[in-house]
C-alpha cells in the first residue's frame, strides 16, 4: 500500500494513498510554494500548469539544459544577452532565471543569480544543499561565488566563456580547495546550441 504522497508524471496512474490531516497540509503548502505547477496526487491524475518541465521528474543533464535554453531564449526576446539558468533539486526545477541586467537596471541580475534567488525563496533557505545549477554559459566570478554561498552540489554549464568564465576558462573557483565549499563542475552540455544563441544574438545586433 502506498503510504505517503507521490509526485505524478503526466499520464501515469497513481494509487490512492491514505493521508493524515497533517500530511494534507504539507502537501498543500508544497503545492503553493511551487506555484501550483507540482501537484501531489492522491487517487487522481496531476494537472501540471506553468512552464515546461515544472513538476515532472527529469533525470539527465541534457534535459535540464534544455530548460535553461528556454530561459536564454526569453532573455533574447527581451533584448538581453541570451543566457538562461535553472536550479534543480531532487529531479525537479525549483528556480529559473534569464539574464536581466538591462531590464532590471541591476548589474547582479544574471540568470544564475535570479535562479538561485527563486530557488532559495521556494524552499525558504538561503542554502541549497543537494541542488544543481544548470546555466547555458559558463558562470562568471560573481555567479560562481553565489553558487558557493548557496552550497550547491554541482554546477553544469553549456558554452565556455573565455573572457569571463570562472568555472574552468579563467579560474576554477568552484573547485578551489582553499575555499570553504567546492561544487563539482560539468561543462560542455549542449554547448553548440548554447553558443549558437549567443552568436545569433550578437550577429543580429551588428
């Protein structure tokens, strides 16, 4: 017998689970915090609203980078440098961000920072242990510093940034043993797609 809540994958049949009033309250709080996009299912199918990938368990770096690419395209549509990021915890997206320094009039409004802020707000904790940051372009020193402050489990990026990249290209801030936290790095995930967005964006502006 299923004895607790279960996250639903669209189209999957879920057995009914008896729950206490306390568990029901926890379920409702979690659903509210995730803006209704993740539904805890008890004897019914989930109806996931919101952006693609929200509330659905995913498992590989390429899929999550695809969601970061969606955010990068949103940035491009708003006239910002096309960089996007998502923060993932336990296979689910808890934070998203697209580059917004121009629109927000904020030099810190990089995609990674915005995604980390949203993720921290959703779980009500400025630390994000176990979470993974996916970003379409190698993070700069500021964003690497934020990732370390958040105690991320890992950082995954797409295209390298030879002029500002602080994960591998210029520095290795995320894996520097002299600092009080280290986050393993995976680079080059869907790098061609990530780089193509940047190339197209700057070509159109010439």
